[in-house]
C-alpha cells in the first residue's frame, strides 16, 4: 500500500499476527488464502518480507540468501542455513510482515 504524504511516499506492509494452536508444534497466520502454516508456506512466499520480533522487524533471511544464490554469490547450502535462521525468528517472533497489498495470497519464490 502506498501512503501519500505531501511531498513524501512510504510503503506500508501488513502485519499478520501468529496463532499458536494448543497441542501442535505449528504457527499459523491468516492470509488471503485462509489459515496457513508459517513454517510450511510463509517461509517460501514471495510476499514475506520479514518477521516481527518484539518491536523490531527482522528481514527474511531466506529472501536475502535466495537473491545471493541466484547471482552466484552464495552456495546452495546457504539456503538451508537461512531456513534454520527463519525458523528461529518464528520461534521468537509474534507476526509476519507481508507485502501482499493486492491480496494475492501465497506465491512461491521458487519459480522455475
């Protein structure tokens, strides 16, 4: 969403709060597609721009590593390390920062 202020433009993202179902080791968010698992879907979604941990937003480590692997600046193993870091942020976080302003829903970043 583009917010216009006289003479300035800024981008705002949706913040999707976590829901942690009792008795399950899963974290869910309500997306345009319905309730999705953060561990299985959001980590591979092109719209996930980061994880809110407390008051700070940590950028998605997987998105950054994916760009580096595409350019040949990082080995493929860097994706696995980024996924582990992402899961750690989910464990400590409380929301996903989503830049899906058009309500497209889940779109994979692994497009061939």
